C-alpha cells in the first residue's frame, strides 16, 4: 500500500514594514547587554522582539510571552494577531474566548472543522476580512449563517477543497445579505446553488469580483449571467451545466476576464463560443475536460489575445504569451512575473487567480489520478506544481505541495509510487524547493512539504537526493514540532528514508532516533495514530541496523514500543511496534537488546496477545518478534508461561492459507519455542504437529524451512515423533529431504527422520499416542524403510566417491579437508544444539543401522566445522559427553560404512582444532 525561507516579494516586505512602524507607543531600548558570555534577551529592542515573535507559531509566541511582563505586552501586539491559523489546534469555544483579547485587529483567519467554525464567533474579531476553512463537511447552514452575520466586513470567504455537503442556497443568501463588502467567494461541493442565491449575490455584493463554485452538484448557470461585476468565475468539477445556454449567456458578462471550467464536460462548441464572442475574456482554463480532449481539431481554439489552458496545449507557452518578450524561458513565466516590480495590474490579477485555480484543479486531478494523464504529468504537470509551490499565496503553496504528494502515489494501499513522476520532480529541482518550503515558519507549509518529501522518498533515487540536500536534518527537526500534523509527516519522511541502509546512520546522527522515540511519548494513543504509526515504522527500520538498534534502546525505545504494543488499539501502530520489537530482538549475538525486550514489563504478554489479532500484519509481526525473542532461554520460558504455546499453535492452525510471511513466522516461532523439550511436548499436546506438517508441504522455501526446523525439534521427543508419523509427516519430510532447494530444509528433514527411527519411538508406538490414547493405522516398518532410504540418499549427495576413496586410502589432512568442504552446509553453522541433542547423535553412532551412523557423523561434522557460530559450544558438549572415544571407534570400525568413518575422522579433527583454539 509515506515534507530556504519563502522568497520575499512585495507582500512580505509590506508586512515587515508594518511591523517596524506599527508601535509608536513602545519605545526602543538600548542595545543588548552581555555579561559572563550570556546574552540578556530581555534587553533586545522592542521592534526586534516583535519581528522575532512574528516568525514563531502561536504556541511558541504564547510560551515566550509568559516569560516576563514586557514580552507579554509585546506578544499581544495587534500586528502579531492580524493573521491566525488554527487548523493544527483544537479550537473550541473556550479556546476562542481565551484568544479574544488579542484578536480585535484580526484580519485573516484559517480554521479546520465544524467545531472550530462554531467557536470562531467567540474571537470577537469584528474587523475580520478573510475566512478560510477546510474539513467543512459537517458545517451546517446555521453555523455558516451565524459566521457571516458576525463578520460583516468580510471581503474573502473560502470553504474547501473538501465538500460542504450540508450547506445550501439559504446560507449563500445569508452571505449576500450580511457581507456587502465581499470581493471573493469560493465554495466547494455544495449540493445545490439556485438562482435566488446567485441573484442575491448579484444584487447585494457589488464588489464581488471572484466566484468559485467548484465540484457542486447543481448550479443555475442562467443566474450566473447576472453577476455582471465578476472578473473571475470558476465552476471546475461541476457536471450539470447546460453548456449551450451557459456559453450564450456567460459570453455577455461585461467584466469576465478569467473562466475556469476544468474537469467539466464542456463541449468544443461552447469553448469556441466563449472564446470568439466574449469581449472581455482573456483566459479560459479547461484542463482535464474529456469531451474537449476527445473532439480533436485543437488548433481551432486559437483566438488572438485569448488563452486556452488545456491538456493538449503547451500551457507554459500559452502563459508566456501574456508577456511581450519579457520572459526568456517559458517554464519560468511564474517566477519572472513574481520578480517584476511594475507589471500590468490586469496581468497581476490574472496570474494570481490562475495560480489559485491551477493549484486547486491539479490537486483534484492528482487525487483522482486518471491513468490517461500520465503523459501530462511528465510533460508539464509536475513542473506546474513546482512553479506553484513558489507562489506568494500560502494556500496555493500548500495545495501545490499536497498535489506533489498525491500525484506521485499510484497505489496508496501498498505505498507504491510512480518512478517516472518522482524522478521528474527530482530532475526539475523539486527536492530543494520542497525542503526550502519545509523550513518555512508556517506550520501548514511545513506539513504539506514534509508530506510530499515523504511520498517522493519511497523512490530510492529521490530518497538519496533528499539525503544529499540535507533533508534528513530538516525532517529530524520537524519531527520535534509541537504541531502533530507536522511531526506526523516528518516522521513519515524519516520512515521512508530509513528503508535505505545508507541513510540509517545519518538519521541517527541527526538525532532522529531520539526524536522518533520522543514522539511516541508525546502523543497519546488516541488521536495520534498517524504519528505513532510513522514513528514506530521508522524505528522498526532503524532497529534492523545493529548500531542504530543500540541507539533505539538507549533512547528509551524498548519501553516506548512495548507501551504501544500494550495500549494502542490502532492496528497500524500495533504492526509497526511489533516489527520494531522483532528487529530489536534480532541482534542477540551482538548486543543485549533481545534480553532487554524480554525483560521489559508486559512485552511478551502483549506480543502473545497480538498473535490473536484480526489483522494479518499484526499477527505476522508479533509472531516474528516472539521467534526472535525465543533465542534467549529466559524469554523462551516466559513466552510459554504467557500462553505463547497455545497462541502460536492456534496461529499455525489458522494460517495454512495465509500469505507466506505469516506462515514462515508462525512456524519459526514454534521452532524457537520447541528448543525447550518441555515446550516441545506442550506443542505436540496442543496439536502443533499437524499444522507444521501442512506448512512443511509448502512450495515456499522460507516456509518449509522453518516448518522443518520445528518438526526436527519436536521429533526429538518420542511421543511427538509418533504424532508426526500418525499425522502423515513422514512423506512430507521425505519430500523435503529429497526435493527442497534449501540445503538446510533437507538437512533438518533428514535429522527429524533420523530422530524418529533411531529406536526410541518403538516403545511408545506399542501403546499409541500419549496424548490421544490410540495409534492410527500406520505401518512403522514401511515408514522406517522409506525414511532410511531418503536419509541415505541425502547423505550421499555430499559424498563424492573419488574424494571419499582418496580420504579413505591416505587419511591425509588435505584429503579430509576436501571432503569436509564438499560436505559443508554453510547455514548449518548457525544451528545451536543442546547437550541432550549432541548426546543423541553420539548414541546414534553406535546404532546398528549404518545409515543412521553415517547421518549422525554427518550432523556432528556440520555442528563442529571451524568458523561456525556455535562450533566451539558444540565441541565442548562433545568433550563432556566423552564423544572422542565413540568417534574413534566409529572411524576405526571394520564394519562401519566408509561415509561414517570419514565423517567421524573429520569431526575428530574439528575437535582437535577447537582444543588447540581453546588453549591459545
């Protein structure tokens, strides 16, 4: 199934000028004093402090304002409160009331959700000029009407881009009656906008220059012809319009300069009518209009002095035609316009409007992601979005960044991105632009830029570019934000970057590990699911690295992740927390994290409980964590005590048709638990043999390998051995022994068969299965013959006749070394056997069966080969068991098979090697 400071233009400079000149009542203080190398920040000039405050978010402003009386007074300065963005904060009536004393001069407000919409009346901001809201699906006519009634000075009102489904024409009439100064109205997803509502706007809002009714279900196109003052009109995404009548009426609008019909079903005849008949129209935007694109003859839409933006046009070239040889590069038309100081007023209005409607429509198209527009995105769509994120309009920047985050994703469920689109953003310089945007002091911009970086970084090439441009440090800083949305997207960026092994160390060096762990403690389990999942996912990736896993543990990561596994109910968080714990526990040979996870209070109980989850990914990762933990003796017994045997047997029984990852981990966890004979017996009694046999029949190598390992351990117990025979396990093991592509699976299957038929099961077989009190109709003699035949065949595959003959004749070290190398199963060196198991192989060397003798010697060879992880441990166990005498006897026995003799000699040589090594 995944964010350089904004370029200052005229608007930014004007704001700075206001800050510097707006406080005649507050005097300047002397320059900063310095004592003992420390700066007294309270002695800074007042205007300097105000400008510093202006760069902070509201939370940080409030924190600094509480440090002293002077800063409290400065922190309440009206110029710091002419713009308020409440989207990242819970805004209820109490919050709004507490802000009211600062908001007397508030001019611009952004909010999110119905609760905030109801609360903003308590701000008492009578001079409010602009309101912009999103997540407005639950806003009703009543709330909307009260909002506009309380703010008669409104000049701009915008709700969207999500749909306002509960707002009707009655609320729009209220806007017309209450806001006579309204200049701009943008609404998305209204069900019905009737003629009465539109006529009310025409009659009462004489300054209304821009209207946007986007993605509406029904709009009275005839009434729109009465909006004679309108310069810019957008009906993007509205599908019910009768274009033959609309084009006849709208072309008569005397002041209409720009018309946006993107994503509608406008016809070519309507486009021709508008372009040819309207005297005032300059720009018609018709991007992603399917009928228009299908009808062909695109050259006929060319009309002197009028621009048509469409999929089939070079839109940068079209836009550049607004300038008379001012721009040298069509693709820099927006940036060239922004740096012009004396640009034509009409062009300023047109391009400002175009930035907004393009950012809106491109975002909508990116969200729908139609496949037929792939060429458009690669040709110019991505470049348009990159131009728009450099806009001086904050909401345009945000939508463009969100568009970049959306258009690159082609499969959200599996976090799949379109490589071509991601890389075109990179090649167009988009990574640097997004990182610059992420460093803005505006939290909305930080969040959307981080989201774009997060999604783009799924592509390995882009992730490398992000790291090279310093993105890891920027994301690590943003993940410390007190704004949950910013922290969430930044953590997501670190999650995707941490997939690359080359980035893990850099994330740790940037303080990312500590920041991610702190996020888990900072945000509660309820309401912070997104940030918790991303933080846990990033920690899971980092924990896979040995060095970073230590950093995770040192930063308190074990406690944090166990806390999530125990208390969080969101399945995505549970899955990533379990995966992180699994990776932390996977370094048992190199650090103490395995034991640390097991010793953390409630860790094992939580993981056992998660194996019963309804979510497949949670079950898989929990089983993987228990598998890794089971390599530690204390953990193994704690898992059993917590009900792990019963839980994992049930999991194995229910995952026969599950994906291979879950099957492998379920069998692997039982393999790990079955190292203990008590657990092995319990697994057999709980019914674990049958599902393991079924998993051993899998065609997937990883699955049948772990199942074979579990059956090998289980078969050590005679009662379990009989169960394997009764449940039809011999044919399954024989098949593995002879046919698996995995040498390890073949080896463990052979050892399981050897355990089963070395004679210890015979007595149990006489009285039947110890758990069920009866024996199924199975011919042990036939099963034994089948097993021994395939054990012999398996051993022979590692016994080249010529090599054995040479070794038998000369017994030279070189000849033995050649045999040992040919017989070596590399992965077998990772197996660790108990003293009882080693003793059983030693006893098997005395067995009357020549095949079992050879198998036992072959097994001991694997376990003692120098360089194996546990070879020294196994050599010590052999010495304690007095195996040297038995091995010498086997090597010298006249009646012993040559394979057993040669393998026994090699084992003796290995023991000598380990003795020498131990004495050094």
